[in-house]
C-alpha cells in the first residue's frame, strides 16, 4: 500500500435533522468530502465493515442520554472494522485490520490507542463487530454483572435471534439455565431452537406472548434479558419470580416513540425483591478484552453460534438502520463497505 | 408472677373479610377467646406494645406476595413486645420482656427460639419495634445492600418522618450525603429538618413535588429510598442521575388501589444505568442483630433520633392501621396494649 492508493475524497453520512418518530433515509446526507489526514498517534483506515446497531437511534435524538447526540451536520456514529492505510502509531502498520474507528464514512482517522488489531489467525474480522465485539460484550457484561443465571433457573431473552440476545441466551445455556427466546417470525424462532439450542422460542408476531410464557415457563421467570420494551416487557415483568433480575439492555420497540409509554407498576419489585438494572457496555471497558479472550476460541471451534446479516454497499447504511429498528434484520447487521 | 395471674381468656382481632379498596374497622372481628397454652419450647406473653406497619395491608390481600396472607378467621399479623408470663424455654423466665411474638392479641404463645430478650439496661422496650426493630433494620438493610449512599451524593427519602424513612435518612447523613425528605404536612417537615437534621424537606401536600425537587436537588438524585409510590415516585424517578439507585421498600400510597397504576417508563434505567431493587427485611435475618448492636448505643446516647406515635388501647388497632395507610401517623406507630 502506497500513498498513491489513497483517494482524494471519502464518502460520509452526515446528520441532516433529528427525526421525531420513525427514521427515514432523508435524515442523513451522503456527502463526498476531502480525505482526512491522521494526526500524531492516529491512523487512517479504509472501512471494510460498518456495524448497524439499535443504540444508534439514541444518537439521533437530543434527549439527555449517556452519550452525546450526533450534532446536526456531524458524521453519523458507528463502529467499523477497517484496514490501516496510513499509521502514525507504533503499534500499527498499513495492511493491519483493526476494529474501533467510529463513523459512517468510507475512510476514518482514529487514535491508535483506541483500536484493537485483529490477529491474522483470529476469528473472521466481521465478528469483532458482533459476537466478539460490542454486542457480544454487552451480553457477557449483562449476564455477568446483573443477570447471573444459575443452573435450573428460567431465563427469557427478547430479540433473541439478534446480535446481543443470541449471545446472552447461549451464555445462560452454558450456565445450565432453561432458556426461552422471543423473536419475530418463524424463521428466527427455528434458528433460536435448532441452531442456538434454546429450550423454547416465542414468535411474538404469531402468538399471544403472555400465554406462550405461561406455557413455556411454568415455574416463572428468574432472569429477563430485555432488548425490546413494549408489551413484551410487561408480559415478562409480571411473571418474574422472587429475586428475579431484569437486565435492561435496550427497548428497541420504543425507540421511535415520540412520548414514553407507561412502564410496569413497581410494586412487584418490592414484593418479589426484583433487581432491575441498566447496562451500557462502555461503562466497563475491561469487559471487551475479557470477552474476546474468553469467546474467541468458542467462535473458532464453532461452539458459540452467531449469524450475520450483511447488506452490501455503503450507501445502504440508512436503510439498514431503518430495518434494524423494525426488527427486519436476522442476526448481526453489517454493511459491507469494501 | 404466679399462674393465678393469668386470665382465662384473651382478646384478639381476627380477619373477617378481605377489603377490596380502603380498609374499614369492620374488616376485623374483636373476639374474646380461651387463653392459649404454650407448647414445648414456647412462652406465653402478655402484649405490652403492638406494632402497626404499612406492610400489614398486604397481609389482608390474597394477591401473591412474599408472605402468606392472613387467612379469613385468622388472627391478624403483627409484631409485639410482651412480658413473659409462662416459659417452656430455658432462655426465658416470667417477667422477661421480649420482642417477636406475632399477632393482634393481648396474649400470645411463641417459640422461644424466635424471640429476642430485651436487656434491662437496653433502650426502651418500644424502640425494639421501631428504630431498633423491623423498621430500623429495613432502613439499615436497604441502605447497606442497595442504596449505598456516598459522601456528596444527593439522597431523597419519601415518608421521611416515618419509622423507616427517618432512619434511612439519618444513615445517609452519616455517610456524608445531602438528604432531602418528603412528607405530608408542615409539622413533619419541620421535624425532618430540625430534629433529624436533613438538608431539606418537601411537604407533598403543599407544594409541587417536581418543582421542589428541582430546587432542592440541583445536581439530580443519586439514591431514592422509596416508601410511597404514586406521583412522588414518578417525580423522583425522572430526576435520577447516572448510576442512581432506587431502594424499593414500599409504595404505601398505592396499597389500597384495586388496580395497579402505570409505572415509570424504564428507558431511563437503560440510559442512566439505574438499579431498582426491592427489599424485604426478613430475607436477611442476620441484619436484625447487626443493627441492634450498631444502633443501640446511638439510641441510648441520643445521636439517632426517633419519634413514636402511641395509640392507647388494644381495641384501637384497626383504626391505627387505617391511619397509617393514610399517612396520619407521625413517627413509629404503636398501640399500647398494657
């Protein structure tokens, strides 16, 4: 790779306005702009994979949150896997593949200290955005710090075929729990049972979730890994056992709501001594390395299952975000940029 | 004390029916019935003090809860301090004063192993039902296991002049936190500030709670010790800081509701990584002894403040329960039986 291979411009999605409800493609501007130059300690990467995740909806809003919103006119947030084109950092050289540069653009500059170099004998690079990356680490952190499933307990996972839910459920299975997944559509439900090995699956689009939970969780629910919110949250909540834990990872079904819906009455938290706790994976950055060390062998040997849903072409990133917010993805959603 | 001093009958309140909404006096039957005889390992006590606590509303309902409801026709539940009249247990002798016999009656039999003998040089016997007993231990356990207030944090306590809230707030003050109490009426609010030493008080009957919280908690709220539910819960919840904790001790304002009210939308739990956790003091019985050892010197030296609201006459117990559910007590509510 020589300097001459670096184009003069990059493409980037910049935020045009803050959507009030559903996201539409015109929320973003696709612009062509001068190639940035890496500063001291930085590298320039060519984006290979762009991760699409439900949390991105929050970055479009200026409601107070754990992270700053993307400013109007700013490059949209997102994690990438990229190939190093230029390096001003001693640990990186052109040709290295790294995870960590952030932004919806075809080329990024990023501080080398923030990046992880994917080893050539590691798992496939895209997995460092999914099963081995932020979503997998989220599942690991949520189950380790909050869910703590035990052998014989009943664990329910929503968005169970997704990047986070699929790992959360497999971790609960490894702990010896009985695991029920909730997902939309027969295909995902088959996958949850046949490939992920969960003990049961509920297609929330086809059946009454409450009745299905009664049938599949006759002893109540001990751990709920919450990704969706909405009516599913209420149905699971009212079946939580004494000392039940609710890992509050996300509520994707409500992200487009202009006004918050009512939550469950909390008297059950007192009566049943429930613990409801929220989780943002970046609060414990040490979990990322822990999880990569723990799970890379599982991914390479095939004992930890994952599924990727790949959209080709950088220009399709906005539609991919719209799709994931509607649950139309099946597995970890990725945009293949190059 | 000789056998001849023991009357042939006792008086007892037995549950007549389960109230659907507000409690009325006719929920209980006052009956005169034969004096029970203590079995092996048991003692017979003459009730001196009967504790009246908001949790008792739950015992009238057959909704699934952590404790069995009082059966129709059964003696109403409640903790007492009593004087031992007869003892079949080696640790107790007539004349001993004990805390622990349970039931709304003038005389009780109880297993000696369940009782604590109040030392003659201890704090006043009634305090073992309040500041040193179940309510004080509840505050201690909630703050130790869930609230964990730190120096400089802002802590809000509802029902702050009550038996639990007053101790919870004083513990937060000892931890170096800034403490704001919520209570009904000017008199309680004066007490919270002048006697308990809290940093501020909000009279929820007189002011807009949300506006008052904004004024008194300009840096948001880190710990909420929840005793009341209702609109106060919503107002505090939406001001909880990142990593805020909500100690779910009770929701007395909703105990008479025939249908549950909506709770707060839980998206804030994700965004702010809140921890909402319920607490029943009997889950950790070791906390009772710990707290007595820790707090008895504080009570005797006067550094831990408490206030008792004493109703004279066993026959007034039902009205006392009605009053506490309406917040008409001021301090730990006790019925003086003898």
